[in-house]
């Protein structure tokens, strides 16, 4: 199974990595930990090179995060509320969550965009208040790209290490990657189905 996944990564190439990483930051079908980790394993096998993998993956992360930044910038703080009220169930977010993120962003400044790239939660959604606060484009792209590059490099190097020990880990890596992806997807679906606004809890 691991061979099949790695062959699929190699077949998609760097453009496939870019698209997966961009999509992962809009809707989470496959977590970045799996994408970049398997990309690192492809590097260890000689199917990819580390630097292009990192650059393409980070570019995809940056573009995916720009999606939320653009929404926040387009609608603004007050104009975004109807969007959140309408799609909050799908996003499992309500206006109070957006208010907290917005307040945190205003209090701690643009450095939060860089720092949040290392956090498993809210590392994508922090782009929303960045757009709402009209953070300059260049600062947003720079902070997002640099923070994501560091995080993606860690994930890719972990994959390289696993790839060099492929024989010992072959029976575990594929099932673990699949199990992690399925768990995230099932967890998201469960959250959407069971999620209720605070007013109804």
C-alpha cells in the first residue's frame, strides 16, 4: 500500500503536491503532515528533489491560505458576518469564533500569521482576520511563505528519514497515513453533523 501511495505522489509530481497543499488549506481532504511526509519519502526514493518539493508545497500552502485572506479582505469585518452565519455549519465556525480570532490578531499584530503556521489548529483560519484587518499583501505573503516553509521542511525531512528506513517501516507507514487521513475526514464529518451554534447548546 505504501508503494502505491508513493507512486501516486511521484506520478502527480510537484504540481500534484502544489494542488494538494493548496486544497488542504481550503478544505482538509488530506492533511499537510501526510502530503509533505510522503513527499519526503519520495525524495528518499529518488523520485523527487527536496528543494523543489519544499518550494512547490509551500507555494501551495500560501495560495490556499490566500483564499481565506481574500474572503476576509473582500467582505471586511462586518460584511463577513452573513457569510459566517450562512456557511458556519459547514465551516463549524460561528461569529463569536471569528470575533475572538480578529481580536487576537489586532492585539498581537501581523506576527501571529507567521507563528500560527506552526500550530495544528487555526493555522489556516488566522488568514481570515488578517484579511479583515487589511494586512498588507506583501506582509501576509511573506509571513505565510516563511512560516509554512519552516513547517513543511520539518514534515518533509521527517519523510526523508522514514524513507531511508523504508524497509523497516513499510508495513506501517501506508496504513498509518491512510488511517490518519480517514480519521481527519470522519472527524470533520462528525463535527459538521453534530455541530450546533452556542445559542442552541
